[in-house]
C-alpha cells in the first residue's frame, strides 16, 4: 500500500517494499508534487532492491567535488574551476547525473556559443569532465559522458604572442605604481603571475642570480634572474608575518585575480590595447629570442613548457632574425626598470 498524507502543512509519503515500511517527508505543501515524489521514491527503492545504484544529482556531485577534490588544486586552477562551476550550475543544476549525456552537453555548448569564447566552453566541459570522473570513482555514475563527447565545433583559440614594444613598456612602468616590481620581474624572468606571488625568500638566490619556482604549472624549475630582476628582489622589504617576497601592506597575501584586475586598469590608463598580464610572459620570450639571442630550447626550459609545442609559437622570431628583420640577435634590451 502506498499513499500520501499530511503532517501539518507538509505532505509525507508512505509505502512498503520487501516487507519494510518507508515513511518520508516530501518537503512540499503540494499534494501533486508529493505524489510525484512518491513515484520517484518507489522507483529508486525498487532499483536499489535489484542491486542498482541510488540516483545522484549534479548538485550533490558539485558539492562533493568542491569540498573533496578542489582543495588539492593550485589556487589559480581552483579559481578557474569555480568560474566554470558557476556557469555549469546554471545549466545542469537539479539534473540527475545519469541524465547528463551527449544531448545535454550539446545543449550546454549551444547555450554558451556566441556569449563566451570556444576556449572558455572547452574549459567548462573539462571541469565537468573532472567532476564526472570523480563521480565514477565514487560509484555514483557508470561512465563519464564527457569522454565520448565530440568537441569539433569548439575551435582552439590561436596562441597569443602579444608582447610589449619598448615604448609600451616604458609607458606601462611610468604608471605602474606598486605593481612596478611585479611587472619588471614578470618581463625579466617569464614567470606566471601565480608563480611570482608564491615566491618565498628562500626561493631567491641573489648570489647565483636564480629563482626557484616551487609550485609551477608543470612542476619545479630554476629560472635565471637579470640584473633588473635581482634589483627588484633585493629591494623588497622583509615581513615578519609571511615568508613571501611580495606581500600585501595590510598583512594579506596578494591574490592573482586582484592583481590581474588592477593590471587591467593600469593597461587601460596607459593607453595600451589588447594586453593582459600573461602577455608579459610573451614579452619575456620574445625579447629573449630577439634581443638576447636565446634559442628555443633555453626559452622552453625557462618558461617551464613540458614540450616544445608551446615554445614553437616563437619560432618565427628566429626566422625573422635570419632574414635581417627585427632587432639584431644579441642586442641587449633597453632597461626602463631603473
């Protein structure tokens, strides 16, 4: 026997399965919703009785993914994942995990097309894929549908090689304010913003003019420092609160998103078009090849690229030099950091 009944204003459901009576609140004041809840609950208990797994929702998986998986990510990766999760929740929130298939994935892509870049959609799908892989490991899902989902309609964005000219660099430093040391270190070493903000005093070897990157995107590496970078490192005041080289004046660690936003405002103020903080890394690589004569292999090792594919975007610079175009190889860069 199965029925719905009221306790106060809330409807409850009751039914029997395998000789056991199940009573549960439907958490609704609507009899129609309570009846639907009863049907769903009976179906789920029947499936469990036959050896099936309980239904799990996207929201449950999302909460467990955030609490258990994301704390192990690097701060920059966790920040990017949270942006994807917010977008995914709007589309998949309330859905059963088992209902997420190629159809729903295709609908998500269509809903985002034209609003954000294909690269952003790819990142969202990758985040969902990580979440569903965890769900499979938790035995909440049979298989991960993202693995078989085709992403041919999502074009890879062309690799950026935007870099500063000497004039733009001078204009940027003139308006840089308290970002000046970080900008100079980025241009002189090729470090990512997160890597710069994670630098500790013990990572800086002024005697050997080297920086030790502990938590790089591709692992640890040692990066040479120019005189300009060494000068900025030695000029940073020591803090009793933190071993970090770059530390907030109010006793807080500097955040990647906060510095990125501040840098965007600085670029706009300086009148520099289409330039992001990460492009300072491209500036280092370009100048290293054009002005210092470094080969692609050395640039690859300094930047921390796993393979040569990422570094090949700068290969044309060497070709240009051979043809006599651009700055003559070996010419030292102009130093606007003094």
